C-alpha cells in the first residue's frame, strides 16, 4: 500500500481547503466573481478563520513541492502538530469572554499573529535545513 501522506495528496487536499476558504469568504467576493449571488458555503468570520492556517500550509507546500520528498516530510511532520495548536488557540481566543469579548480585540489578534509568525519562521527554517541536508 502506498503512503497516503505524499506531496501530491497533501497539495490536493490543501487546494480543496483553500478553494473552500475563498468561496466561503463573502468579503473577498470570489463568489460574485464566478457569477453567484451568494456564497454556496456561507461561513461566518469565526469559522473562516479556522481555514487560514491551511492557506499558509498551502503556500509552504507549494514551496516544498519541487524539492526532494525528505524536505517535504521534514516540514510536514512539524506542520501536522503545529497547525492544530494554532487552531486550538484561535478557538480559545475567539470564544473567550473573560473581561469582554477577547475574540474581537487586539490581544487575540496579536497572539494569533504571533502563532502564525512562529509557524512560518520555523517552517522556513525546517525547509531550509532539510534542503541543505539533501544537497550534500
């Protein structure tokens, strides 16, 4: 049996998620671009936000697609546990009611942004290190 977690399978899965994210976001108006009066998968802002980590993953997956499989696997092992961490913290920040609606304030945006920056930086470091290892 072939491995299910291949570059191609992950990329196809992420393309589908990115398309869902784009078609469900009313603000971007992709639905109207395709001639639809309203989005077929209407999500409110709190649910749309859970698709954002997959957009970042899609871009990083594109970066590793033409590289050796070892580079992709090295990065994907990290992404596989860090993306759920981002989603959990995003959920906590958006749904916490301590001292006001923390989901809509600067604190939540700041800490969510910190998680995204960490994810992108560590991903790029892992990709670069694995790429250098495979070049030798």
